[in-house]
C-alpha cells in the first residue's frame, strides 16, 4: 500500500525548515526547503490519488484543478 503520511510529514518538516531559514535571513536555504516541500506535497497528492483508485505515478496528463468535484465550481 502506498502511504501518504510519510511525504506529508516530510512536507511539514520542509515548511518548518523554510520558515526557520527565512526568519534567519538564509533565503537561498529557504528556497531549497520550499522546493522540497513542493516535491513532498506532490508525492502526498499522488499517494492519495492512488488510495482513491487513481494512478500511482506521475503522468503526462493534466493534474485536475483543485476545485474539481467541488459543488458550484
């Protein structure tokens, strides 16, 4: 089974590290942590899609809009 929790926790950690680096003025480090957070969030999203019965890998197809399936959107 694909686990969503590990990449989710790693995204949280990357965001915490981003915040700490930014307030210490280490902007280049903060940017690196931001990129790591984005990668982990994408892995989390893909794991959730897999759990829902979607694909389990990145594909060339467009990622659905964040409002997909939301009534009135």
